[in-house]
C-alpha cells in the first residue's frame, strides 16, 4: 500500500534491458511490459509453478502471485527481486528498471555500444518468445561457425 493506504499502480515501462547473458542489450520495438508481466511470462515459459519458485527463492507464493497480478502495494525488496530473478533466469537490472528503481537511461549509459548487426543477433537471442531449446541451438550454431572460421584462419 502507498502512504495513504492505496495500492501503487503498476508502472508500464518500455523494454530496455533483457535477459542474463547480455544484460544491457536493447530490445528493438516499442513493446511495454510490467514487472509482473516479466516475472509471470518467464515462469510460464519455464513451466514452473509458483510453489517451485517459492521453494527455490524463498519468495512466497502469495507474494509472487501479487507481483504477477501487478498488485505492488508494497514495493518488492531488492533481495526478493534478485532471488526470484535468479530462479527464473531473469536480469535483475531489467526488473529494477521495470519497478522504477532505476531509470532506463541510467542503465543505457553503462551499456557498450555495439554495431547494429550484433544488436540484431542479441535481439534474436534475447527474445522472450524464443524457447530456451531454440536459443541454445542458435548459440551452438554460432559457436560452430566461429570455430570453423578460426580453424581456417589459424
């Protein structure tokens, strides 16, 4: 609850940061998500029940349920956010942006500037709609191609 007993509305923030692996890569497009959307979609993608996240992170099922419904009466503690993100394989920095703890431009200023073609590859690899198995197949393919070119050059 806010200082006057009213629930704080969920903030909708443009997606600026994505999953662990390349945490500062921007996602192209104008998609907007809330912290609750971010947590819920990843949990569902991993097919984890709320109870499993509770057991592995220590964040109660009822708290997780409130987060997923964007009922953020009391702001989540940074420690709870870090623990839930670790279990779900999410970027806690992105969670902090979605919660309003950090501003996108604060994070953006620390991210390295990469060529557009690298940004495009990162965008594909970080797409939350891409299943984990396909993401790993793409990474494996890129490693094979890299190694092949290194052998030719070496």
